[in-house]
């Protein structure tokens, strides 16, 4: 039995945040029904590498779901959703504040029908304030949450080249929903959850990215940022090696392994504190030695003295790692529409077992009739809804 079996989720979303959150719930056993509009559906279907209406991005955020295609702007379409609500445990959406209310599908309306409902509303900037209705995309949130400033050097910001805030918000939403489900088991009532991307992004980056903006007393000791020490790779003859030598003992073993122990007698590097203060100078002095080594040679020298390190891998090298094979992390499957595809399985192991992944991401409206039948709508009524373009 999977942890979330018997939980039913209605997902109204475009792009990543709600889609990823609900997919994680689907992987853990929830029944997830993805509700999409009649036109093109979730635009994520058509971004980047794709086959038909299944893009790689969509496939990676939507497996294990049923797809319901419906016109929510029609009264008949909204009524279908309202009729489903008594049998639903979770509603999750990432529309701008007020959109679901205009459709008659807001939190108060749906929770009046089913007080046990967990209603989760994801927004870019929150429901109040000057930017509550501003459009929110991942790089915009990276700028507002300080992630670009943290990744940059000096006055030059840099962006994480991944949909970081989208994904972090999805993870946060999934955790919040499961926590609310646990509380419902205790008190018997559902609740409304608001969650913004900006809050999720700042919460994520703050613990290490804002070290010098946390302690506010005038007499606290400021220090170098941990992230300024750890994340610059050392350039070798054929690529880069990343090293995490986070103590003086490790630094000693590192310099000794590279035949440069004499630097330890230099006052600038004689203590760990001095090393961190002069880390840029140290890197310049050691850089030529690194360039004379291949990545494999450098990794071999450092692992022999137990200095944490890794070759900076290409995507192809990442997927070919023996460790991932041992973990059973990645597999290849046949998607009925997209064909042979690769997927990364859900990370948690429950009782030592990896959960069986859900079926491949659905095509637009693939399960409309199946879903409606399961909620008691007759086939005759479904045909009438189709002919009226309420569902497809």
C-alpha cells in the first residue's frame, strides 16, 4: 500500500508548481485528476522536446495522473467540479489570486460543500501587497527572492539555470498538503493553504545565502560566506573538479596530496580562518598544479587521502553513474504516446522499497469520460456535455 492511497486530488494548473506537487502525491498513491481547459490545455505540453502533446517537461511533471478536459468558464463545467467536490480530498491550483473565485471555484465556495477539503492556492507573490497580481515566472522570482544575488559574484548577479523556484514551491506545496491531511485526521476538518513562490524561494535560499543578514546585533562576528568557499570548481587539464574541504585538516590533506604542503607554513594559510580569508589567493597559487592534472588524476589523489571531491560531470556522465544504477534511480519505459522515455523515480524509499512509478503523463483530455463516470455522471449525460463543448 502506498502512503496516500484513498486520497483524491483535483489539480488546476499551468506549468510547474502545482503540477509537480500533485505528481509527487500521485507517486505516493493519491488519485490525481489534472483539470485542463478545452483549448490547448497546460502550455507546458508544448515547450521544448516533445512528441504530440507530450513534452519532456510535461512528462516529468505529470505522470500517474488522469486528465480531465473541461470548460470551467461555463456554468455546466463549473457545476461538474462542484458535484465532484464531496468526494475530493485536495484541490490545488496555481492561478493568480481571484481567478478561481471568479469561476465560482474558490476556497470558501468549495469548502462550504466539503468542510474536509484541503484547498491549496499557489501564487507568485502572495494574496496581498503591491505585487499580488503581478505575473510570476521562475527567473522573476529568483530575482525577487535573492537567489540571483546569492549566485552572483560581487555586483554581478547570476541566475540558476533551472526552474528552481517553481520546483521548490512544488516541494513546499506537497509537504504542506500532506501535513494538512495529517492534521485533518486529528481534527476532522480541512483547511485553506496559501503559498507563494517568493516566500518559498526566500525560505529556501535564506539559511546559507543570507548568513550575513541573519544576526542583527552590532557585536556579532561577520565571516566569509560558506557558499563562496565551496562552489568554484578547480580547473584541470580536461575539465573541472569540485572539492569540499571544510576543515583545516582537510585543507592540509588537500595541499599535501597536491605536493604543496609548503603553503601551510605561509601565515596567510596557516589556519583555517586565514585560509578562508585568503581563499582567492590560495586558489591562484594552487591552480597551476591542478591544470597539470587530469580530472581523474586529481580525484584519485584526493580520494586517497579522504578529501571529498568529484569530477564535474556532463549530463551523459550523470546518467551513466554506477551509483544511480545501484540505487535504482533512473529507468526507461514505453510511453503509449511519446514512445521510449527516461524517468527519474520518486526519491523516498518506504520500508526499504522504492514506490512503483505511475503511468506516463496523459494526453489532453485522455481520461475525461473515465473520470466523469467514476463520479457518477451517466454516459448519456457525458455525450450531452461533449456535444455542448463543455467537456472533451
